[in-house]
């Protein structure tokens, strides 16, 4: 990543990063429409109110603001100026930040898998590993999207946030290893979802600077958009008197100081409230407002507005499993760049360097394995009652004593397509700030487990391939690598003494998230094909909670596309237009 260092030094003095003649500020862009919610009036009026400034909410708001007045409410803060979000090398630090104001809000599923939901403008695109890839055209057709508009919407996103990654040694070895073991053909660099091996896009530019869905607000009409940060919505207001169905007409939100504000829709039958709060937040918010399974809502003292038993159902998280490979040679810092898209239903990817294996620095004495660390994960090799702060501290101390060589290497991972296994989400309480309870039922469907085993076998062959020779110690067997990986504290599930005897058990015991959870407000069950909530008027849900199947190898491109796509569809429907732009 030694690109143009002299230019970078000059640019750094000016507070910007430059590459290929373009410069990006480390500070917040000049968004005159972004404000803290504490500055909001007690009552305000808009054509559209969007709840959630995440991966879908930002492009949706930017698009609708061109023709209408839009309020975008985000419960978190700004991603700009936060180096943990901005810099590729700090990827794991945000996930490990458990403070109340962190951009990442940890939740642990009932399956014992540690996960994260975004709490920041830009949503999950501020937390993830950055891979950018479109859904397959078969997927686009299967969900009923217009192909031309979908492609145009992807392109609109890509102009600002997608880049071709630099292919250095580790990622090149993974790519060539996949080709050697038969994950063919080679499709080169492409955003398209194609069987075989490819180099995908990334939202990190060539200087390791992250670009997020918040950058898409550059497309907004500044006179048509108001973005409020640290604005938590608890209540959607409905009119029921004289209505055949409850009509959403406003929201109540609180600012960082706890002060209550109200925002109403302006008079007009086509004005709407749109929930884009993500796969956990959207079904949670519907339930908090009385739209959900009646018995569950009543058990928490929530008045039932619409008995909708499918809210919170169909929750899925694509299981990820990995093998850690210590390397005798130095490796670059890299996140997901190469993917092998197999025909048996598993995606093979890789990451390397200090995102997953870092030595102590002058700013922090602790070593860590990034998302695999005791600090970020949990101790899963001891009984739950012994997973105390002291136990974690002892594990950190043990890591601090390891030789530097133990922190040199990377992970080759596999993710199950789909998946087929599903679970459900329920409220724990009536607090909008708390995480709901979610169960994903990893590997409940036998085909998901079979795909994992085939994926691990493919990883083993890549590790043994000729292109990977320089990145593995010849005397460390595959069995030893697997047993080494088993000991990482990646989840709260019980472990077995030797998982290398059964890859099925290895998949179950070492399952992790890759943050691609979805469902809870699925099309045809909770919302109609135009994303209108069934049983009420004036309310839509537009985000990944509507998916029944995770698109592509990473859904973020499609979620951003969906925000743009539905913004155009809503505009065209309202104004009687047919344009794609």
C-alpha cells in the first residue's frame, strides 16, 4: 500500500487523503443538512420520514430528497473523523468497542454466536470487511426487481463507494490456490456474481480509507433533506378513527439528552414513514408499535395494533467458518478481496494481517486476534460461569506472551450461501435501545452443514496448493491447523477436545457470523412486493430485513442498491414518471 507517500504526507497536512487524483477528507464532508437531534424543533413536518440512516436508509434518503422533503433519523453518530471506522487497519477495533456510544452494538444470539449491529450513520457499511459484489441476475429476477433499474442503481452506488482492490501476496496466493483446486473459471475483477474465482470490489480505496453508505448522501438535495444524529425512535404514531386500516402519520423520537421530539407527515395521501432500521431494528420497531405476534406483544404489555405473526420470523445468518494459517513469511493487511463461488453452495474468502493478528503497539499494550480475541470474542473453552473479566484478562495476558510469529498469517473462510436454516426474533422488553432476542438455528438444515464441510475441505486443498507454499509451515499438519483454530475464543458454544476427527462437529463448534443476517420483515409475509407493511397504511420497510435469502457473497451492495432502487420507484409512482435516473 505504498502508493504516493509524498503526496499523502502533503495531503495529510491538509487533512485529506488522495489517490488517483481524487481527495477524500478524514473529517466530515460539508453536509449542511446533518445535525444533532438535540437541535431539532419539538415538532416538525416532512413528506417522508425515514427511520434508520444505514446501508439502505442513506441512499433512499438521498434519492427522495431530490423531489421531496425528507427527515432521516439515525440513532448513532457520524462515521467521519472516527479512525476505527475510516481505516482498514483498524477494522477489528470498532467491533471490539463495547462502549455505549460505539458504532457497533454487540449482540449474542441464543445460538451463542457473537454478532454486531450498527449504530452509526452509514450502518453496517461502517463496520464490515468492505467486500462489494452485486447479486446474481437470477436473484434480481427471482425477487421481481426491474433488471435495468437495478443495474443503474448499482452503478449509481459504485460511482462513489466501490473500488478495485490492490492484489498483494496473500490474496494472490488464495486466488491462485482456488484456481488450482478447481474453483473455475477465473473471472478476473468484476462486481458480478459468477461461478468460479474472482477479485471483487471493495469499499476501501487504495489507501485503505473506508467509504460508506453515508458517502451516498453526497447525492442529496441539501434543501430537501434533514439528517438528525443520535435520534432514537420508539413510537410510530397511527390514526385509526374512521380508517379501514391504521394510518402512520408521525413518529416520536428522543435526542441524546432524552428530550422528546415529534415529526409528522405533511398532509397528503402519498406521504409515508419508511423503516430502514436493519434486520434486528425493523422487526423490533414494528413489534414495539403493536405490529407483530399478538400473544408475544401482550405478554410485554404492548397494545396490539395488528396481529402479524410473521414479524420476527425467517431470521437467518449465513454461518462462517475459518481455518487460521500462521505464515513463515510476512503478509499484508487485507480484508475480503478474492472469492471462490462454488457450485456446491459455499463461498471461499480470506483475510490477513493485523486485522486478525496484531502485536502490541505504543498506544496499546495488548496483543489481539481482532474479532477472534478474548477482548472481541468470548472465552468458549471454559464453562459459562467462569467466563469472567478475570478469565478474559488471563487470556489476554497469555496472548501478550506469544511470539511475534504467532501473529503473522491469516484466515481462509467459507460462508454458506442462503442459508436454508432459519430462526426467529422476539422482544426482551419495551426498551428500543436494548437488543431483542434472536435465534438463527445455524445448521438446522442438513444441506447447510454439508455445504460447510465441503467448504472446509476446499480450504484444506487451497492451503496445500502450490501457490500457497510460501504461506504455510510444512511441518504443521492440517489437523494441527484445525485444532489450533478450534482454540480461538470465537463464540460461546461448547468445544470438544479434538474437532479434526469430524468436520461436521468442527463446523458446529467454530461457527461465527459474517454479519449477513437478514429476515424478520420478509416480502410476502410482513411487507408486500412494494415493501408496504401489510395491515397498515403509510408505512414501508426497506432494508435487509425483507430478504429471504442473502444476495451474492456480501449483501451490502444490494442493500445500498435497494435504497436507491426503491427511492426511484417511489418517486416515479408518485410523480407519474418512468425514468431510471
